[in-house]
C-alpha cells in the first residue's frame, strides 16, 4: 500500500510539475474559451446557446495537452524499465500514472470549466453539473488518453500521433457529457447522459490500464 | 471460421491458396458487379427517390464493407496479438487501407445521395457520424503503424489499438445514435424480412456480394504483396550480412 501511495505521490508531483502542469492545461483552456467569442461574435444569445458545448469540447482538447509526456519521459530516461521490474504490476502502475495525471490536470480543469461556461453565458445553475461532468469526463479523457500515449511510445512525432489516436475514442464521453449538460440547460431529464458518462469513465478506468500496460511492454521489448 | 486461420497460418499454404483464390474472387466480383449494376440500372425508378435510388447499389454495400473490414482487422489483430503470427499481422496491415477506402466511398456516395434526397451534403446524424468516426479510427491505425520504424513493435501497437477500437466501436455507434439520428433504419435487416421489393433487393444483394468478393480479392493480393515485401527485406538483410 505504501508503495502505491509513494507511486501516486511521484506521478502526481511529476504531472504537476511537468512542463507547467495544471497551469498549461488551464491556460490553454482559458485561451480557447477566449478565442471562441472572438470567432463567433459577442451576441449573448448566440454565445449562451453554445456555452456548455464549447466549454466541454475545450475541456477534451485541454486534456490532450500533457498526455504526450505521460509515459514518454519515463520511457526516455529508463524509469519505465524500473517500474516494470517493481513488484507492483505494470497495469496498476499505469492506473496510478493516469490517476496522477487526472489529479494534476483533470481536477484543475474541472474547477475552470464552470467558470468558462458561465463566462460564455451559461446559467449559474449549471455550475455544479459542469463540475461533476468535468471531473468524470476528465477521468475518461485521462484513461483513454493514456492508451494513446502508451501506444505512441517510440513512434516519430509521438505527441501529434497521440491526438490522432485518442480523438475518435473521445466521442462517447463528449456526447454523453454534452448531452447531459444540454438536457439540463433545457430542463430535460439529464440523469441518463450523466449515468452513461459515469459508466464510460468506469470502463476506461477498468480496461484502459490493461491496454496501456500491453503497449508499454511492447515499447520496452 | 476457426479452421480458416489454422489452415492458412502456414505461409506456404497461404501463398498456394491465395495464388488462385485472389484472381478467382476478382473474377467473381467483376461478374456479380456487372450483373448487379445492369439490374440496378434497369430497375424501375423509385416512386419517391426517382433515379437517385440507384446510388443505393453502390452506397449500401460500401457501408457494409466499411464495418466488415474493421471486423476483419479486429480478428486479424487478435490472432496476431495472441499467437504472434506474422501472417495475421500482414492481414491486419493489409485490411486497414482497404477498409478506409470503403469507408471513404460510403461517405462520398452518401453525400452524393444526401444532396438530392435530404437537400444537403452532410447532416450531423447518428449513422453518418459513426461512419465518419470509423474512418478516423482507420486513419489512427494507419498513422500509428506508419510512424513506427520497428515493424514488430508497430505490429503489436497496431493490434492493441485495433482491439481498443473493436471494444469502442459499438459504444461509439450507440452513443452517436443516442445523440441524434434521422438516417433511415436498416432496410435489409428489418423486422419481418427486408422492407424492399425484389427489383431493388436482388441487385443490392448482388452488389453486396460483388463488393465482398472484391474486398476478398484485394485483401489477398495485399497480403501476398506484404509477404513478398517481408521476404525481400529478409533476403536483402541476408545479402548484406554475407
């Protein structure tokens, strides 16, 4: 147990410090949220119609940012070899890496998401649901993204490749979260979409590490 | 299905089999395609869709093949991941661009059909969008393999990605359907038999079989090419070594 905690501490600290960590993610997120009204036009009605959707898509994009360093740094300096040799199974190590990634970037983004959505004109009542959706969605993004990051180990142009691999896999969480938020904003039942988002996040957390570990073993072989 | 990989897992036997099977499937594809197209173009106009109903004969089989090819990619990837079989990997590698091509064809013909029928090239509808995402999955697979220099690693990474895609594809499909759908339901596999008169059904089935044979033929040709390429590379390495 203490091993796992030490690992989690290491991963979170690295994710927090890695190239700016949460600052880069939230900064990117704020940048996208600022560019949107400049491109679409400042009319409040027009912006309010797309506020939740725009905040949600920007979240998916922002969670891509730091993925490329998730495994690559450990792969380059040999730490991944050592982690493979440790008594902790590699699947669990991958799980903890993604958890650290989520704590360091997913959680700060979840705090920023309601602010961005309200800034774009979403109603204040939406804030708790956006926060909850962003937390759950961030979990799904981190674990699906981890698969892409692990698969592109040892590839040329790994970072860009990760985005190409991962974006199609982001379709279900983007739909479920966006659907729940949109339904809530329009006074429709939203629990279905939220439950599906939670289910997808649970699946990503459960199955993602298996694929990540297989990909890491392949890259190290 | 289980006998086929076992029988074909021997590369020599595969090469002997595909030597005549590839052209045979090609001939079948051309023959069925010719009959299917003839029947399709002589079929009466649809009372709602007019002439444009004929786009169905090239659109629907392409859409079927786009999914069938991903299933082939998934099975081949599974076999290559579990048994580390070089031929299964060659099959997976060969299936991906073909599947992407059929998916692209389905998207293009769908757009050409949507323009006169729905008045728009593209709508963000459930079934259209899930085919578009399928296309992106093919692109991701091809891009991943293309950006890795080590072939053995590229093979396994690609196989893992293909299997992740196989697990995700139904979820993506149903999530997108849940999101928004106005595409008509399947006419072929409707409850109570195909919801289509025989004048349209017969050419459609012929075209489906023709597409399937064309895929089989092209797939075998591409696997053969891949086997030859690997043999040539191995031979070149041997030459360089001595």
